[in-house]
C-alpha cells in the first residue's frame, strides 16, 4: 500500500514538474496572434455591416430616427475597429504597400473638400455635379493633393452623419435636412456619397479579415512562419503607444487645443477612440481578446515569452497596460474641451500621456529581453 502511494505521489510530482517546465514557443505566440487578429477584424467587419444596414435604411428613406440609428451604429463599430490599430505599423495588410489604412481611417479631415461648411455653401465635390459619386472616383480623390483631402473612411462617414462640430459641449447639430430633396441642394448626391463610402469601408474590412483568415494561402499563413514576427508585434504596439496614440492623437491636441486635431471631432467620440487603442495594445501584449459575442479568446502571448526570461519586465509592462486602459477610461468627454488649459480634464489627459511614455520604454525593455536590439516606437516616415 505504501509503495503504491509513493508511486502515485511521484507520478503527480512528475506531471507538475513537466507542467511547470512547459515553455511557450515563438511559433505558438505567432499562431495565436494570427487567430486574435482575425477575430478582431471579423468583429469589426460584423459591426461595420450593421452600420451599413443602418446607412442603407437611412438613405432609402431619410428620417431623424434613421440618422440617429446610423450614428449609433457608427459609434458601436468604432469600439471594435479602434482595437485593431494595434495590428499596424509593420507593413502588414492594413498599412503595407497598397494597404487600405489611408482610405479607412485617415484624419484630420478638411470638411470643405467634401461638402458645404459655414461660410462656404457651395464647397466640396458633393456640390460639384461634374464629379461622379462612385467608388473609383472617391478612392482617387482620397488624400489627393493633400493629407487632409479625405473622401473615404470612418471620418468621412462621421462628418456626413454629424456635420461640423459647432458646439462646445456636444456634437454638431443634426444634418438630417441635408439629405432630403428640396431641403438642401444636392441631397441626392449626399445620400449616394454616404452609401458608397460606407460600402467601401465594409469591403476594405472584409479584405483585411480575409488576409488573416485561417487555413488559407494569405498573409496570416506567411506571418506565423516569419522569424521577425515577434518584433513586428512589438513594433505595432510600440508605435501605437508612443508615436501615434501619445504623440499624434493626444500631444498634438494638447499643444494646439484645437478640435481640428482630435481624432473623432464630429461625433465627439475621441475619448472612446483612445480607450479602444489602449485596449488593443493590451490585447496583443496579453494574447487576450473579448469578442463581440462576449466570448474570450486567450492563448500564448508576448507576456508569456518575456516572463519566461525576465518576470520583472513582464510584470512592469502588464501593470502599465492596465494603467493606460484605466487612465483612458477616465478621460472626460468631450475631448476637445478637456484639452483646454483651464479645463480640469487636461490633467487626466496629461497623466495618460505620461503613462504611455512609460509603457513605450517598458516595451523596449521587453524587446531587449527577447533579443530584439532595436525597437522603433516612433511614427514611421
């Protein structure tokens, strides 16, 4: 009896030791990352399709309720797209050569390039009936002759849905009459334009979802075998942390104190954009993602790889990714008022920037732990 018990205890100990010594491999992390990216793009696409349905219903029969439904769908869809921005900045399908990022999420936007604005009733190609309102024309017009000449993507849809931001404490007045024949010039073109750019957004997100789909000869299949893949993952969240989120999206607005420098200025949704970006960074670091249906995707992560070599550095990054998400959630809306010198919300935004800077330094340390000697956390040229 004693001998059998001893054998059983030794067997349990052996299993526990084997479990403790199990090492997460680079291949496993890359494989799980591919699944996580696909899941996030799939959810973003699903949410964009709901936006598409709302826009189609609105342009078919314009109403205040229909416009409000489209706005709500836009806001909900942004929550999922914002997290995908952690998959940028390394030449992947989104922003590699011929990638669609510029026509999906370019900003800031010169409203007068597209439509009328205060003091310019005839501005924009919508009011120039010689310009076709079709997919190819609008793609060609996007960022033509200037980065602010934006004709497609989230923020063009946002502008059409909310109009100019003319109020300090809420988004612009409802532009519902602008879509009604007889209420505003070129209402028919405005309706068609909103429909075409929404359809284009859905198509572009579908292409990104396909690029990361499982069991296919696509970018994902190549990425999971890429020796530089771990460096790309870290560069993606590193650049988003420091160069893009802390720099372009927050510090520029803090310096200028201008609503023209906030990401989603027409809807006053910038505070949520920041939360989604911070959450996307944490998703990649931890290999965890809560899906649209509420399920949680979890697997081998960058954190696991770093913790196996330097637990202290892994815990530092872990702590900071939690802190940045929490700080982002505390930024008050509207963001364009919170950045003002005399607004109490400015200190919370500045605290967020400081945490992001610390997070960027910690990510560089994590890269060094993994033998990556140089990690770029600034914006690519």
